[in-house]
């Protein structure tokens, strides 16, 4: 199985938002048996949207500054480094896969410093 899974290009209009993209990506991962990754992406989406105080986000609303503020808020909540790393790695993967598909050309490939648990 490929390490990079992309949903088919059908129903592209449903994937123009972050929620739509994560749902399509999660559905495809689930079909391939990657249940935990699909769940991790949905959990990360929920956390990120809660931070933003919105039900969904669109490409123009997601900036590197917003992502850095999200990471800062996770740290301010005194979450463990493993938990912060979980959210940030998954958010980075979601955005990078969207960029590769041409769905979210709003950010260059996200390269954030992420804690790697030992």
C-alpha cells in the first residue's frame, strides 16, 4: 500500500473546505484499512476547528500564522509534548496532502518544528 493516499478527484466541490478534504481523506484511508490514521485526522480537524471557533475553514482562512497560533494554544493549555506533536504532525500531513492534490495551494509545504517522542 502506498504511504500517501489521496481520495479520488470526483466530487472535488465537496473538498474545497478543510472539513470536506479531511472527510474525503478519512473515507479513503478507512477503505484502505488505515482506521487509526483516519481517526487521527478527524480528531485533529475537530481540535483545530474548536481552536478557530468555526465549523469549517476554507483555503484563504488557513495561514501559517494561524497554525503557529494553534500550536501556541496547545502549549498554553499545558498539553504534553506527545499530544502537541500528534496534533501538529496530523495537521501538517492533512495540509501537505491537500497541497499535493492542488486543493489547498494556499500554503507552501508546511515545515514546522515538531517534537518527536522517543
